[in-house]
C-alpha cells in the first residue's frame, strides 16, 4: 500500500503537497522535517499528516529524499499556533511553519547542536583518575560539586585537555544544556521588598497563574514593572513551569538578561533574536525546550516551550512587535492567542499601553492593573517643561535654555539624555539657488546626508552615493545641509560642551554586542550625555540620568497618520521616563512650536489615562481602530498604473457584504520605494468576524487576477499606511 505524507513547504501556494513515503521509512510524526523534491529544487518541509489517497497522478507522485532526524519535530502547539496565524492573517501555512524555525534548521545540511556544557556521565561517579593526574582530579571534583561547567569557564582556566581526558575515560560528556536534576534546579536571590503598589498587583496576579487571563499592567516609568515580572517568574520556577518574556528590540536584551541571570543564578535562560549568528540562534531555539526562561524579540513567540506557564510582553505598545514583511503578524496578539490556547496567563506591560489594549481593559476583556508611583522611595516622576520655539531663537538645533540646562547638569556631575529621532548629519542636502533637495532616485524620499564617508544615503531602500561637489541641477557649488540629524547634533554639543563625554546612539553606531558595554559605560559614570534616536526611548535604567531633552517632535502633530499622536505621546512619555529614576529629581525639556496642543497638556501631568480617554472618544467618533477592524491590500509594480489597475480589479471581484466597507484604491503615502510604485486599498468593518469572512471569500479571487503585479500583500490590523 502506498503511504502518502502531506508536507507544508515555504512557497506562496496556499496548500499542502503530497509525497510518497518509501517502504524503508518509518511513518513520521506531524512536525517532522523532511527534504523533498520540488520542481528542480530540493526543499525542506514540515510533515503535517499521512494519507493512503492522493489527487496527484501516480506518475507525478514523487518520493521524499529523507527525514531530517538530526533535529526535533515542530511541537503540536507550534503547529496549532501557525494554523491560527494562517487563518487570521490569510497567509500560507508552509511559510509560517518554516519561518518559525531558525534559518540553520531550515537547511537540509546535517546539523549538530552545540554542546557547551561539560557534565558528569551516568557511569561510575566514584571512580578516580590516576593519582598523578592532579588537574583531572581537580576538574572532576569541581564537576561533582557543581554538576556541570560551561565550556567558556573550562577554557578560561586552561582545562580543555583535562576535560577531553575525562570524556575519553567516560567520566564526563558534553551536553547542549545543563541537566535537569535536583542540584541544578533554579534558585532565587532574595528579592527586594515589594512596594505597596507592586504588592497589590502581585496579590492580584499570583492567584491567577493557573489559568488563562490577559492582564494589562499599566505602570509608570520606573514603577518597578520588572520586579513584578521577576516575582511572577519565581512563582513559575516553583511550579517547574517555563516563562516566555517578549521584548520589542534587541537593544533591551543585555540589560534584562543580566537582571534575570543575577536574580535566578540557577536557571537555564535562553535568548532568542535575529541578531544572533545562525548556529547560535539554532542552538538557543533548541535549548528553549528545556530552559526555564526564554527572553526574545517577536520571533520568540513561536519557540518550542513544552512547560510554558506564563507569557510576559514588555513594552506591549511598541510597534516593533508588528512584522512588516512576509507574514505581517503582531507578536503581542499572537502571544495572547498562544496563552489562550495553552490556558495560561499573559501579562502585557507598558507605561503607555496601546489604545487597542487599553480599550480591551476598559471594556473588561483584559484585567487592568495600575502602578502610578516610582519604585525607589525618593524617586518622583520628572518635572516636564516646554520650550516655546515661537519666541526663542534656535542655534544649531538647540535653544539657549536647553544649552544652559545641559551645562548645569554637567557641572553637577549628573547625566543627560538628548533625544532626536533622526539619524545622519542632516535630512537632506539643499541648493539655495534652484531649490534642489537631494532626491532618492528609487524612492519618494530624500537622501540623508552622512558626513562619515561623505555619502548621501536613503534610509528606505539603502541606495547611497557620493556627496556631489556642485548642485546636479544648476551647478551651484554652495550646497547646504538642511536640518539636523544625530551626527550634526553631536558636532553641536561637542562644540558647546567641550568637556562633556558624549555618546551617540543610533543605528549607525550600535551593534547588538555594544549595548552591554553602553550600559556599563553609563552606569560607571564614563558618559555625561547620551544622544540618540528612539533606541534610547525605552527600557533603559540609568540612575544618574536626571535631565532629558526632546528635540524636533512636532512633525507628528500634523501627520496624516491617525496613530501619529498616540505614538508621539508614548515616545515622549518613554523618553521622559529615563530621567530621575533614582533619588535625584528628574527634569524634562521639550522644544516645541505647539505648546498649547492638548497632547502636551496631558504630558505635563503624566496623565496617560486622560490622554487615552480623549483619543478613544475621538477614534469612536471617526469610526477608527480600536472601534473598527481594518485590512490593507497593498500592490507594488514598476508603474503606478499597473498597481492601481490590480487594486481596481480586486475591488470589482470583491464579494458583497453590507458589514464591510471597501474604499477606493489610492497611492501609498510613500508612493515609491526601491524602484517600485506602491498603491493600497483599505477594507474595514465594525465586526471582526464579518471582515474575516469577507477576506476568506475575497482572497482567492484577487490572488487569481491576471496580469500579476510585481508584488501584493494583505495586512490584517495594519499599523503603517
């Protein structure tokens, strides 16, 4: 009898593929990885089932090449989660399953997991090396006392050959992770005494740990949300359950990882993010199955965690949790679904919750828990002042009051943060003679001036070119830098405060490994002024940081994006929260030409709740999210006419549904990126169910439209337009 297996492949075709299982192969369990022929290629796929019948003609049915049994199968829980994503985001299942795996595990080449832990073997633990082998005996004694040793510690003490001798004689062996035994169970460093608000929150959360519940922890910056997480994780350790902690950016991992390792020295902690090398990412993904705590960015939501008991999403408002390519999923929302599927609690933490989450809490879908005061006894929320640009001159991006405040803070030996969310030297190069402004030839954007390397760079498509000696339009040699970026501001601050030790933090200066060094530098008092972009806006805790300066933030106040003010308020609150986190009072200065705007009225009082209420009332009146559900069909083509024609054809084949509104296609706000013209079509409904049913009927129709555009994508719950 022919045995047929159904395989999910990383192809844009939304279906499973049938392959024949050769007689000498054992039936693979669902989730097993296999290598199969696909056209003239060899692909890795995921087995999802077995059948005795197929619609494929016998002469077309092909055998699999082999089972990849050097790596574990995808767990049933991850397959179930991927199936939810395929249905909700209307995306093929195969690419979701394969994207859940680290790149190295999607490769058919033989894989061997790293084994960095030297552990005692199960052999005779009472045997001893020869009397003369003093180093071996010493290493064996250490192993018996500590159960296992990491390879780095062995190398540090130059014991590599002695470890090899113990392995050769059978007393020890390498393992990918420490053994799970009584002596290696996690233990906890004594926790600090919880504040009154922390205790209230914990009293509400700890009894709810055994079942599903979505809890929104709205805590002011510095209120001690991390301490709440730590005590919840400790409770999970006591139950022998795993915790998944999701964070929005790689930059936040070093500080949190150090905090977790210091608090739980006996725990097995794994870190997972895209900044890891392929082998390290694969090793950590495999280690997640037996770890106690997994810390990671959005991709970690698909990690295998068989004993998962708690999910924490820190900075849950952050838009970095939304994937903008391929499967356009929200890791926060997928995490909520995973918690519901596993019947475990999820804690969403933020000083400035997303309006979607806050609305759920107000309506009772989520449980709202609040902490308004800072955790350090003498710490207070910083005083916020507005610098009115209508009445004060600006010199190289800074007003006199800001310059004086930075100088005074430096004289007191306290640290300052200067926030400008624009990297590069200046946003554009400008010709005063003909008004030429350095356009990107491939995008509807300007080339940004970067003095290092004398380059003009596009921050959207990556195009770059040399700085021209004269205007390409009129030949004028007197070109000017238009506006300020972090590089230019660094130059300004260096000239104004020559004795200050200034550190610039943006994508041009920072790499994942540099964040740990940065934290040591700031906490060690080796940096006076931190200057940077949104990388500095969240999560970092610098006790001697007492002044935060926010520059050039007004653009969001007149942006066509209805979410712009929500994002600006969150950003300002997060940046302001870096100041005055210890016993020294903090101060925040915001340069703005709109000091009377309602957003600043709420900001001065640190009143997120009032701001959210006003914004929710406005959204409800305008029928905008979270009171309506949206989807966005995007099309890209070499010419705008082709992209618009595709969307018009899509409108024509849309099913009739009175509960769903299909708007007219329009060019995207950024109409050209990387040489392709972009258009979009908005679909919305007050009913999530109605929208999902509409999209399920509609997607096969517009996917079959000929001729095809260069690329199309469907974005559910879009955050960017």
